[in-house]
C-alpha cells in the first residue's frame, strides 16, 4: 500500500512539473525543448458579450465549485494538481441566477488540453469538463460549438455563441470589448524548438522562422516583443497549433510560439511528434 501511494505521489509531481509550465524541464527525449525565456505572462478567462449577466453567473458558479472542491477535481484530472487561480466563495450565488437555459460555448476544438477532439471525435478537455460542471450545478444544458478562433469575437457578437471558453488569454483589448470572467489559470507564451536545435535563447532566433496560431495571443506576444519580431525572418501563421508543430517537424519553421500549458501537453502526450 505504501509503495502504491508513493508511486501515485511521484506521478502527480511529475505531471505537475510538466503541465504547470516548468519550461526548463522540457522533455528532450520527446524530441523538443522549451526555451527558458518566455515572451509574456498571461491569464486565461471566459468572454461574454459586453454587459451580459451570464458573465457574473458563470464567474460566481466557478467560485462556488472552487469552494466545494469540484474545480480541484477537474484540475487534478487534467494537470495532476489544482493549478487554477479561482477565488473560493461558497456564497457567491446567494443572490440567485438565471434558470433553465442552454449555454452555447464557442471553442477551438483543436486546442488541447483545454478543448479538443479525442480519438472518438468527442470534444474533451479541461475547459470542457469545467463548463459541464458549471452547467450541471446551475441546472443548465451546455452546447459546445467549434468556431474559427480568428473570428471568435464576431461569433460572440452575432449571437451564434454565448461565450468564448477555451484557454482564451485575457488582454486589455478583449477586456474592453467583452465582459470577461476573473482569471482561472495562469499561462506563458513560450517557444518550442527541436531538441537538437542550436537555438537556446531568444537572440538565437534572429533570421529564423516562427510558427504560431492565427488570432491567438501568441500573435500579440510576438508583436509586443519588438526586438525579437524585428530580428526573425518570418512569422508563419496557421489555423491551429497542430499545424504549427507540423511545420516545425517539416523544417519550414524553426520554432513554435505557443501557450506553455499547451506546449507541455503536446510534448508530454507525444502529439507534437505525431504532427508529421
């Protein structure tokens, strides 16, 4: 029994190091390494139409679920430990909430581990389970609607979806344009290169090509890193991160700029190597 508990503890620690953004512990055996220098520290949030009461209701439900341990349960399933930054408040919904509705969640269904399709073509992920938990608690139905991530705000404002919930980075521009929840996860924008690459620092990327997802916060992070942006040969944009890793594997790009949570999942799960 003691040996079993020790093994479980070791596995939890290992997954925590991999998935919580421990960049200097990248799995080089998988053929990749994450540069120690990140471009931006970020936080994930959920976006709703400006002034929509749903924002407060979902935000408050998350606080209650945090207090009741459900958020930790979902986080431990996907990350090995609770890495969320949600405020716990068991009384957050005491003022009430809307009853009997369907929450239409817009997402990029190729953004693991937040939301993606598994081998059975089912949409799964951390955000999927969290949204289901919120809706179950509130007595709501939930519908997951894959969208073009580059057109997410248009999809929201048109009424096609009620919220954007899929590892969306909170930026001042998005906070000004939409009603956003409190942050629920911390993240960084990091660069992934092949393990045998001679690229070790941001300065080594001068004259190189970087792959990133169109419409993602990686684009904003690169624009903000003016010295790096001016030094690279090109920024190759793709519809999703799998295509970014494919471009890296084929040698057309020298690095992938991506969320640390996503990067570590791709490397640890072997998905990055499978992007051929």
